[in-house]
């Protein structure tokens, strides 16, 4: 199930600055371990951000994204007390979903 997703929201007037840190190894399947064996691919495929249960962002990732990706974006209409949820799933079937209340 992975490490909890870190979600930070900073409100500046009617604009919310949102930062999301996903803890994931993001292996491409092209690197080798210390013994010389190829490490199998393990990467996030889908990434979703929701605001009060409604989709805000739906994205697809691939092997070109670095380990522990950090995403930052701005959105309007987010107020204190709203729920902001983030979820991801990877190519091995692992997934994670976390939610915060905006302060």
C-alpha cells in the first residue's frame, strides 16, 4: 500500500497552492542492481486529485518520472474545510489513497 501521500495546501485569497509528494521507487526496468540483474519496472501509472469527491486532476505517468515525484499546481474554489484527496496506482497493482481537510 505504500507510504502515506504528503499533501500540502496553502490558500492565498481564492487561489490554492497545492503540493503533493508521492513516495514510490519509480523503477524504469532499465537499471541493474548490485549483482548485475535488471531491476523490474515498477512505476505509477495513474494519479488522481479530487476536491470534495469530484475529480480535479486525472493523470497518467510512465517510467520517465523520477523517484518520489513531487507535483505542484494551483486551483481556484478550494476553501477551508474542503476535502482534498489524492490517489495513485502502479503497474504492479499497488495503490494508495489519502485525503486531507484543507485548513
